[in-house]
C-alpha cells in the first residue's frame, strides 16, 4: 500500500479521506478505542454539538466512501525495511507501506520504536507533520499531548495528507471541490 495510518481517531481518519480521495492506497489501523468516545463536542467548527461517538461513525463512513480501508487491528510494531515500512499486527500478520502516519493518540509506543525524536512527551515534527524519521509523519494528540482537540487532530491529518500528496506529485496539491454550476 502507499500509506499506512496507525490510529483511527480524527487525526488518522482525516488524513485517510484526503489521501484516498486523491488516489493513494490507504489503510487505517485501529480498534475504535479513541478518546472521542468520551467527548461531547461543542467546539468543532461547523457542528454546533455532537457526541464523539456520532462524530466517529460519520467520519468512518466518510473515509470508506472515498475508498480507504479501516482495519480493526492492533499494530504491534513497525520497522523500516528496504525503503518501506513493515507493519506487524498482534497475531503476527504483516503489511508493508511506503509512508507511515502515526496518529496513536496518548500512547507513543510506535513513534518511540521507530526512533522518532521527542521533546519531552511531544513527538517533534516540522510544519508538515514530518518527524525526524523520513516518510514518518505524526499527527494529533501524539504531536500535541497537552493540547489535544479533535479539530486540531483533524487539521493535522489534512496537513500531512497534502504533504504526502504534494511530495508524490512534485508540486503543491490542494483538494478543492465546488458545487455544480446551475
Ligand atoms: C472526557 C473527554 C472529553 C473530551 N472532550 C473534547 C471536546 O469537547 N472537544 C474536543 O475537541 N476534544 C475533546 N476531547 C479530546 C479529543 O477526544 C481528542 O482531541 C481526540 O480524540 C484526539 O484525536 P487523535 O486522532 O489525535 O487521537 P485519538 O482520538 O486518541 O486516537 C488515537 C487512536 O489510535 C489508536 N491506536 C493507538 N495505538 C495503536 C496501535 N498500536 N494500533 C492500532 N491503533 C492504535 C487508539 O486506540 C485510538 O483509537 C475529549 C477527550 C476526553 C477524554
């Protein structure tokens, strides 16, 4: 696959929409254990109020609409292997991806495993979400543990997706749609 996204909260799901909509084969790994299931959102721009659980349901359906897969998997380990990444699941199965997006939320296990640079509890990234490890991006709560908000995670997901799409295309990419002309 082109992009493996580890974490199925708003950060990971948002990245998946942009990537799949623009033609990259994308899989999100997670087990629906996001902190969103404890949230009642009143501060997500454009949505006056929604439970985190309802938000997740809409978001997961939207991801599927654009052709990304969401797999109910716990990722046990990740490692670089010949210019790609090998992803190993609890149970022993493996997958391979060219890019990794880590949206692990509060538990930075995989980022630490990969040797991503941390500043205290914060996975350090550049403004495009790229970590110190080439082709490994970090979004959301992982990169901003003390300031975690759903809309920021979703925004981070969009940022890294456009960074990857732009890298692939060799020029800046935007994902804009317009209503049909009447
Ligand atoms: C009680 C409570 C109330 C909140 N209220 C609000 C609010 O009102 N407004 C607001 O904006 N935010 C609120 N939040 C915060 C909001 O839930 C987070 O900002 C948001 O969930 C962060 O999204 P994320 O995608 O960065 O990470 P998360 O949502 O934490 O998602 C990370 C996902 O990755 C999965 N994962 C981690 N490691 C692996 C692995 N190895 N393999 C597979 N999957 C893995 C986790 O299980 C999880 O599903 C609240 C949080 C709580 C706890």
